[in-house]
């Protein structure tokens, strides 16, 4: 979703612009720096997210609702890096919208690559929303059985992917491989079925509402209720003599802070490219200001960097993920399972993150 606004609107009226953003080729040194940055980002994302998935899969105490959804996000982050970064590298050296593969296979890849990279973003934001809902239930209604049981969790994850695919199925129509001036171009168009600019605007608004505005509104409301519940419970926990109960609130607070850090990072990374997409559709659709190609690159780079930063945020904030990471690289082959502490056994889900 985030890259498509930049990919479509920038080509609407370049010929009338006073300068040539997205057409002028970067110096070789700039190309090298951009390419090296993307390669490092991709490697960090693939290695970090693969390690995170392995940690959850190998440690039975980590297979909780929250951790399973985090692993689901890791899968989507790996797909984003694996499909989006090579495409960005191609554009750096071949040119804007440049595509290396032609023929039928090139046309299919043109559709599939954009489809997969866009559903990855949708999977991440939906997973964050479900994690927040699960934490809301755990904090506000701690003695009530969680609605998301292990069996239902599989269904929830499947629905997340199906919804994401449904919202982006249109890419199989609008993504098209063309040959312009002897160069293969993978671009987007709603024509001839619809007016291109109007359809692109509607498409942008629909995705922004359903994948940014609504999920962030739900997350904000739920976190407001969670923090209010924690403040109301504070006097009770102070007067409670049970160490397990006190530890429950302490762990609750730690988990909420960690998940909140992931949400804030996601918002910071996604907002710049979404704002620029809005400007391209509704402000700059007639003439693109000079220098917007570099601003576009920076916004997209920040957006893609979220996939590489996420796993290391988990490793930094959570001792269990760090222990799992140490187990993976244990040269002696004697992995220490990151078991829950004795006082936490009755509430494994509480301490998942």
C-alpha cells in the first residue's frame, strides 16, 4: 500500500514539470550508497526475523498468543524485505519503475512482487491490533479465559492473511509490465475500466482508512482503557500481600510498554511515506516539485527499515528472546530453554512478550 502511491502518481505529469524528478539518474557514488544501505537492511531483516521465528518455534514456552502473532509479523517482514528490496535495488540502477525480467514471467512477477510486499504491511498492522486486543483482555479482564484460544489463533492468523490478500487483490489488475524507450517498466493503471487518477485516489483512501486509521484508532482506544485499568488497580496491588499478584501487575506493565514501543516504531516508519503518498495524489498530481525523488527514497527507506528493526527491538527489550538467541548460537549444543520463573507458571501468557 505505502509504495504504490509513490509509484503511480509520480508518473502522471512529469513532462510538464520544470525539473525531472524520478528521471534524472543519480551519480554512481549515490547509487552505491543507496544500494549498500538497502542490502544491509535486507540482511538484517532476513537474519533477525528468521532468528525470531526459530526462537518461537523451538521453545514451547514461547508459543503463546502474543508471541505467535509476533512470529506472524516476522514472516510478513521477511516477505517485505525479500520482495521489496530487490525491486528497489533494480530501480536504483535501471531507473524508476525499471524491471529486469520481460515476457510472461516478467508480467507475472510485476503483479506478484507488489502484491506480496503490500499484503505484508497489512499483516503487520492487523497483527499489532490483535496483540493489543489480547493484552486488553489480559489486563482489564485478567481472570476471564482469553477469547483467542490456540485453535482460534490459527483461524485469526489465517483471517489476517486472507483480509490482507483481499484488500490488495486489485494489484493483479493494475500492475502491468510495459516497454518504454527500450526499458521494461512495471507500472500501475486502472484504465481502461476506470479513470486512473480518481481510482488511484479512492484506492489510496480505502487502504489508508482500513489499514492505518481504523487499526490505529482501535489500538489507541484499547491502550487508553488498559492504562486506565492499570491506574485504577494500583491501590489494590499496593495493599495486596500476595507476591504472585504483585508480580502479575509488574509483568503486565512491562509487557504493555514493550508492545507500545513496537507500535510507536511502526507509526514512525509508516507515516512519512503515507503523508508523501497523500501529497502526490492530492497536491502534486499536476506537477511534482524538484527534489521529491530523494524525499520519496528517504520515506520509503524509513518505511522498509521497520522490517529490519522489529526483531532487534524484541531482542533488546525481552530477556527471553535474548536467551533464545543465545541458544541458537550455542556452540556447545546445550541450549538452555527459557522457562518461566516459578511465580510465573500460572500465567505463561502474561509473560510472553
